[in-house]
């Protein structure tokens, strides 16, 4: 763990800004927070309207959030923009991040970042242990390699709280050969995964000789937008 004396000025300035924003009134919108923290979810990707729609009603109920891929690539003092944004937006939540690169997090309140691969079961299990419970929200903004996306989803989705959300960003890689994708209909992609989950949503209407997978059994809804998909876990049966 680093001390503030060890941190470069630009990192210290970012943390100071984060502290000010975290203390701001709770009426600050997600759009305003994305602007403050310079999250690319607002600029490069345009995902924010979808996050606002699905997460706004959950703002004060979310307790544990995992974001895979924290930004900044191999610069240890760069990234964490979205984690800081989520920390302020969810005032009662602890934020967990996973990245393949080492991050000098320092003394960031309510943020824990683990170094490791999203395709490693041991790393994912360590995150679950650190969280001490299921995640209310998981956001996969990691490698975007289709094989990794599917592995992570199948491993973590059973550990999303009933009624919680699992978000997969940048599903454009389903159509890129270099990321394990290809033309529509290629199996094993993130989009193919989402299509399979649709059958899970409609499982009670499928023919009697069809059996849903354990993951399909847990899905209650899918919300598909350009380049991003929200998967909702079914609530507990009463």
C-alpha cells in the first residue's frame, strides 16, 4: 500500500477531487458525477443513459459492487474513474475492482482493487471472499475477450444477489475475430451468451424435453442496448 507522500501530484489531485465529490450532496446526478470523474461511460461509449435507467432506483439499496477493468492500463496511478463515480452514486456500497495491472489505490475509502485475471477462478473466488457476500451489481468492462466474458459470467452470476444486475459492456467484440468473435451466429461469443439467456427468460414456455442450464434458471430479464447488455437475476421465490 502506498502513502500519499509516495504518490505523484496528478494522482493526489485526482484523489482530492474524489474526496470533494464524495462529500457532495446526494442530489448530484449520475451524469454530473461522470463529468466530475471523467468516466468514459459518459463520453466514449454513451452508456450512461442506460445505467441511469437501471441503477437510479437502486441508488440507496446497493451494498456491494464489482467492476472488472478499472482503467488506466499499465499506469499504476491512472484509472479508477468509474469506481469513484460509483462510490459517490452508491453512498452505502463498497466498491471492488479487478484489473490485470497493479493499481496504487492508496487510502481510498470504500474501494478495494484486486490484481488478477477475470479468467482465473481463484481470483474471482478471492473477490467473493473479500466482499463477504453476493454482489448487487457486477460490471464487466475487462478484457472483452469473448472466452473471458463467458467464463466470468458463468462463474459470478450465481453470486449476484436475487434481483441484482450483471452488466456486460463492449459486446462489439462478439463480431471481432481477434477477440474470439465473428459473424452473427458464431458460437461462444458474448452475444451468443445473451441469446442463450433469452431462452432462460422464457424457460417455462420452451418444449418439455428442453432443460435450462443452471445459469439460465437464474435469469429473469435481459435488457439489450447497442454494445451493452444488462442481465437481471431472478428474485427469490416466495
